[in-house]
C-alpha cells in the first residue's frame, strides 16, 4: 500500500478504543490475533506484546510469516512456562520491561493497534499492577487501538475499557485429558 493510500485510509480511523478480552474460556489470544490479521489486511501497523509466554507459540510463528517490521512487531516477555507460585525476579523484570516497551511503542506514533496479550494475567500475578494498566490506558494516544487480553481482568480495568468480551467456558476437552495441541492450543 502506498503512503497516499495509507494516509487516506488513516483519516477514516478517527479514534482508537480500549478492548479487553477476558474470562475462563478459550479464545482470548485467538481473538486478538484475528484482530491483528484484520488490521494488517487494512494496512494498519501493529505492536503485539505477549506477556508470561516466552516459547515460540504457533501464533507468533504465523504472524512472522504473514508480516514483519515495520507493519508488525511481535515481542514476548516471559520465560515460556506457566507461573506456579511466586514469580521469579526475572519474570518480574521481563514483565515490567515489556510493559514499558509497549507504552513506548503505543506513544511513538508508529503503531495503530497495540495488543498486550496475557496482560490481565500478568497483573493478577502481580508482575505489574492494575494501576500500571490503567496508567497505560491514560497514556494511550487518541488514534491508537489498545487490546488487553487474559483471564482475571479487574473490575476497575473493565470499567475503563470501551469494549469487554468475556470468554466463558461451557465445555473443554482438557477435562477429558486432552493436552494442548500444536496448531490448535499452542
């Protein structure tokens, strides 16, 4: 897409909103990835930050294949494992560093969509605070769309969002012993 076409399309995008995808059901990251793909298809520039997760999940591999800088930047701020018990110092440091990098990206003017995948979980684990996420919302430029995903979004955060979607688990094959499958859950 040429600069003139991109600039005229940007004129139609007059405001960015805050979206929260939360709940115990499957699909929060998947929904945000769908939005990333839609945004890329429309010529928007995306910063995708993934907290807690640090392994090369299939979604990160796929995003890297369909796009790359400057249209899409993906970063991971985790050690690639589920956090059980108290997070380690390196997990705290990675999350705080990631939140600041995401804030800088959001404020830079270089991105139209900023996704903080698993940010709600990171906040619920104390890697950073809900107030840190509220501060991020306060710092959001008007033209940037901000998406926060993960279980356990706080009431305070949901009140500040413009759109909240709760994924509710009705039935899951994990309860029958089916583990995460590459390309479907990981």
